[in-house]
C-alpha cells in the first residue's frame, strides 16, 4: 500500500488532511494504493501556483518552450515500460495497449513542437493610407483539464501539451481511479526543464471539479467524460465566462455493405469492439450489415473470431484484453446485457459466463477481478437500451438493415455523433456516406477513425459541447486568444478631432 498525493509547484503535495479513495488493481480486485482527494483549498493552491509561474513561462520564446516539450517526449520514451506497467495495473488494459495509450498522447506532443509556427499571427500591410494591421495569439493564463479513466496518459497529454506550448499554466484533475501516470507525466515535464508551478495535478471528485469551475483565475476548462457531466461543465463555464471544450459519450456504428471484404470487416469489428474491454470512446459497439446475406456471413465470421479471443490479467502477454476498470463498471455492463436479453435481442455470445477462477496474477486469483467476456447480440432494435446507451464494455450489437439508406440513418439519427465507419469497395458509396452522415468522425474501411495529431478530434451532437476540438490546430486556437492591432506612424503630427467612423481608403 502506498499513497498517491497531489503534485503542485513541482513537489508532492499532501494537502488538507481528509478523504482518500482506494486505487484497485482491476485484474484481482485488490487495493494497491490510496489517492488523496482534494478539497477547494487544495485546488486553489494548484491554481495559485500556476498563476504565479505563468507570466514568466508565457514570456519564454515559443521555440524554447518547444525544446522543453521535445525533452519531455524523450523522457516519456525512456520511461515507457514503467509508465505502461503502472497504467496497466491501475486501469486494466494490456501492456501493449497501455503503450499505445501513451504513444497517442506523445503524437500530440510532437505536433506541439511546431508551436512557433502555430502561434504566428497574421499581418496585412497598407490596409489604409499608412495603416498596417496584425494579430497576436496570446495565452489565456491558467487553464484546466479534467480527464477520464479510460485513457490516463493520452488525454492528459492531449490537454497539457497544447496548453503548455501556448504559454499557459495548467492544472490537471485526472480520474481518481488511475491517477499515478498523470502525476508521473507532470514530474517528467519538470525533469525536462519545465518550470515549477506550470503543470500541477490534483485528484478528487465533484468538489475538486467545482473548485476549478468556480475559480475566477481559471480561464478555460477542457473535459472528457460522460455526456451529463460534459453538459454540466459546459453550462457552468458558459455561466461564468470560461472557454470550454467538453466531450461526452458515444455510440459508434459500423456500416457493412454487401461488397465489403467480410473477413477484413470482421477482424476490424472484433478488434474495435473488444479492445481495451470496450472502454474506449471510439469503440465500435454497433454493426449494421446491409441485407440478410451480408448479415449472415458477417455474423458467422464475427463468432468464429470471437472464439479465439483470450481475456486475462493486464500483464498477460497472450491476453487480447483485460478487466474493466472497476466493480461498478463491470456491474453496469452486466446489467445492460441483462436488459438486452429481457428486451428480446438474441444473445449469440454471453460474456457473463466467463470464469477465470483458476487463473491468477502474481499469486492473486483473478476470480475477484472485474472481467466480462466478449459479448455479441444480434437482432437488436433501436428502442433497446443496449442500442441507445453507451455500454462502455466488451459488447457488440448487430442491427440489421435492408438498404444503405436505412443503415446510414442509424448513426445519423442516434443522439450521439462521435464516430462511424463504413466497410465497402465502392468509392461512390463511401463518398456519399461520409459527406451526408451526421457524425463528427468517419472511417472508410478504418474501424476506429481517430484522426492523427495534426487534425482535430471531436464528435457531434451529445458527444461534444463547444466549437473547438481536441489536438491539431483547434487546440492552439482553444488555448489562446487573438489580439488584433492596427498601427499608423504619421510623418507629421496631425491635429484636430475626427468625428466620422474610420474608413480604410
């Protein structure tokens, strides 16, 4: 047992004596640590440290800030295995998947090396007689990130990297379920040469979140989590004049046309539905084959591939995926499977029957781990809770459609609009689909259409609140404000007032 403290002003911060929360190894259900839970005073201390350090950091040349981020990248790679093991032990995803989590965050840090270019303003000469106009991109000041359990490295880096590259002070409130890696990332930033106070980490629940939202110092909040909390934070930020980007839930669909490569589509679906135990906002949890023949072939291929999947502890090199993050997460997934059965969907493969009582990890039985086996429903209807809700577990639902128009209507009409994929050999069908579907991110024969770091990531509808997305150029727009300057340097002093609206002549 050990204690995970806050990280404020480049040092471990014990904070106000009070509540802690257990950090559990989800493979065994055993407590391995406890994490401090912040109150308002602790959050205010982190914000104050960021506010004190931010002006000097903002005054640093963007190229010098980028060099520190470059060294940060090097240190993350040097500590990759330790970071991935820690991430696996607290989240439950496999070791290789944990490395992928970290590397997708590093991708965004690499994009941030171009901060000097991204922060360049615009200049227009001679907009009027002797007049020039130019713009500056300036940091907001102190900004905050509130990030989820399912990507404890990637999403904190998606928030921290651009915020820091822009010259802001940053306060991170990560998930209290897997808090160690975010703290270690902040430590590595300081080891890379980042100044004390610029990157702070506080742990906690609603009290900590509300302290961030109520702060008059914090100028922007970036959030990823459930839709109800995303909307709550978005509304609170709007009421107090804070800038915000708030990303919520998802229900990602895959449309499979009759001309698709069925084996390739089945491979993609199995990986995208069950990878990381389905605890990804981009998990493909609904497949919509077009036509009964396509549905029959696809079902057969999916079932065949599911039988080869191995579920095991997070450091099992043979495991395709590990446990869910908590007992509550497992129980919720099981409850939704129960609801699907009661609603009349055909349960083709039942993950509730998974038995790992004879398996162990470091001498501890997996019987008390939070595992759910790969689960597959067919003949799912749009009225069922397993279709309307984000299950966030290893559950794939098949909804059958007669035509491509009927199939495309499912993702377009769903209240979530995060990601969607289409599998086809027809360029025309694919183009018609991706230009018309009412979803923010689209894959064509790509099951998890997460854009690369220099494009923006974000969904539509109930999946996203705010008009600027994560990473890419949008991140630099989000974490800066534009100042426009118009200058004139007359040769002789001009006298006399002018009472007309200025006109550029």
